[in-house]
C-alpha cells in the first residue's frame, strides 16, 4: 500500500468512520509508527550534523519528547495484539 492510501485528511467524518469499519485501524496505526520512527532517525541525523551546542540541546529535547510518544504507541500496539484483552484508557 502506498502512503497516500493512509491519508485521511481529505475524508469527511463519515468517510473516516466507514474506512475504520472496513479496514480497521491497524494500517493507519502502523503508518503512524513508521512515521515516528523516521522522524526519530531524522532527529538523530540533525543532531549529528549540528555544530551549535544550543541547537543540539533543542534536538535532544525533541528526541526525549518523541521517546514517550513512541513508548505509548508501542505499548498500545502490544495491547491491541493481545487476544481477548480489552484496551482500557
């Protein structure tokens, strides 16, 4: 599947609901995880290339913030993959 198949920005609420009912949420969810992983990789690339220590600090702060988001996503994915388990918010 191409990345455009996961783009729901142009869909109405009803169309998004139908898409989730038809395809489930997993394709959108895994695309989000891949995007976050690419973002993390790019942050590390920027950090390595940056010479200014102040800017490096800002990039590191962004990386730390991204880690908590990734951890939540992976934890939720793990819960979604467990059979017969109900996800509690």
